[in-house]
C-alpha cells in the first residue's frame, strides 16, 4: 500500500498537466507560439536578417545588406592602397602591405590582390622563416667559388676550390693561359720600355684638358682626358707590388652601379667581356672585371689609371675616397714619402 500511493499521485499530476497544456503539433507551432526556422544559405551567399544575400565581388566591399533574398547588397569599390582578393561581405577593404626599406616591390598592389615584397639585390629571406629583415648575401672567400648565386629567397652557395694537384685538366688549361697572358704582357711592357729609350714619362695637353702620362716605366698608359676643373691626383706607389693593388679591389665596390660599365670601357674592356659578369652579384662583378683588367694589363696595371678613369667620368668623390683608403690602410704611399 505504501508503494502504490506515490504512483497514484504522480499519475494524477501528469494527467492534470496534459489536459491544460497541449503538446506541440507537427508543423510550425508549439501551442499558439510560432517556430522561426533558421535560413541555410548556399555557397556564395551569407545570412543577414534571416535572408540570404550574395557576396560582393573581389575588389569591392559591402556597404549595405540586400533586402531581397538571393540578391547582392550595395557593394563599393576598394579605395587606393586597399584590396579584397575574393568574394566577400567585409565592411571595408584590407590595407595593402608596405614594403620595408630593405625590400623592393615584386608585385604592385591592386584592388584585387595584395602587394608582394622581396629583398633588394644583395639581401635574402628564406621562405620557411618570417622575413623580419633581409639578411646580407654571403660572399665566397678567395679559395672558394660560387655554386649558386644569391637570390631574394636563398643565400649564396660556395664550394672550396680544389688544390692544383686535384684540379681538372680544364682548370689547368685556364691557369696555363692566364700565366701565358701575364708573360706576354710583361714582354710587351719590356719591349715598349726599350722603344721609349727608358723614358720615365712625358706629358701632353689638348684643348679639352690634360692628358696624363702616356708612358710609365716603359708601359703605355691609357690616355685619360680629365675635365678642366680637375687636377690629377699625385702619383701613388705600391708598398707591396701586385698584392697592394689586389687588396684595393674591394674599395672599387663604391662605384655607382650606373657608372661601372662606362668605367670598365674607359679601362679598355669591351661590352661582351663586361656582359659575361651580369649574372653575378654587383660586388663580384667589380672584382671579376678588375681581375680581367689586371690580367690584360699585366705588370703595367696601376691604381693610378683606375683613379684617373673615375675622374674622367666626373666621379671625383669616389676616386678620392678610394685613394684615401689605399693610403690609410698602408697599401700605397705618395711619391714625396719615398
């Protein structure tokens, strides 16, 4: 009896509740309260105020939502230096990326695509790491050669040059040709010295300005006609012969990239020779072309000719900077110091 009484009470309560509150019927009502269905939009649409509107196209942004289902709202074109790359319902366009001072624009920003930046020549960033700043490209040492040049996304790859005993026949042939060139150049210098009768030099002038010494220790010099406003530099003399000149090659990296081809043409290198170095980094071009010039001139090669060529091109500040470095670093001395 004690167990039956609670069951009877629960049954009466359920019966009385069901008789006053009707259960929801099928359809859209729960009693007298309507049920609001959630709208599901198709691809290319978004939901606004429980209706589906089409996205704005790339290059625009949403100004106001649609009022008729299945239509676009009011779309407005992106302003300059902003973009949207895909269909969207953004309230405003995205600002274009601004390249840093160590970068240059690889792809300009438009209303439908962002700008793309890359490192300037001489710098790189690897794609797998965030490019917070461009790293300086590696320069191979004298006992190494370039396997792959530096690019905006990869560093220079260097490989150690094998010793002469391990060198291939092709490398040996190149060395033989280079040595032969030096010997021939030296013989020419000696012959010209004899022809000149041992004269140490003579000076010529013309209407355009002053043409510097045409002979130095038996070597025929290039004729450089200096602008009238420029006085020639005093003669520089090497402290350690050929090594002094080669150690100064690095100073000529200061030459403006806009002038370097004219500079080497003044030194007697033709355009075809200059173009062979176009694939190299700028600093490597300067070193390689100076080496070619040196092999061409042999023992007659002089830093004085290099400085005069810069004066001819009206690059006196660069010439003075190189001269001062050569003196300060102890590679050269002035004639009065001898």
